[in-house]
């Protein structure tokens, strides 16, 4: 079974971060800041962080294979 590239996983996490950010903006504009809005913002932050970290890992691995 082939392992998934960190680049693909990173792009997926960034996409989820964008989706959660969009949802958070909609919830806050409709209902204001409540616990669910904070939860969605937290999830978006975690997804963006994980996505960036995985993309950086992909380029580090790629650079190591060139050496």
C-alpha cells in the first residue's frame, strides 16, 4: 500500500482550514461569538498549522533525497 505524500495531506489540511474559516465567518456574522464559533476558529487554526508543517516536511524530505 502506497503512503500518502505529506504535500497532499498538507493541501488537504489547508483546504479544511479555509472551509472552517469560512464557516466561522458565517457563524460570527449571524450569531456573534459563541462557543461553537470559538471551536471552529480553533479547528481552522489547527488545520492551517498542520498543513503548513506537512508542506514544509515535504520540501525537507525532497531536499534530503537530492543530496
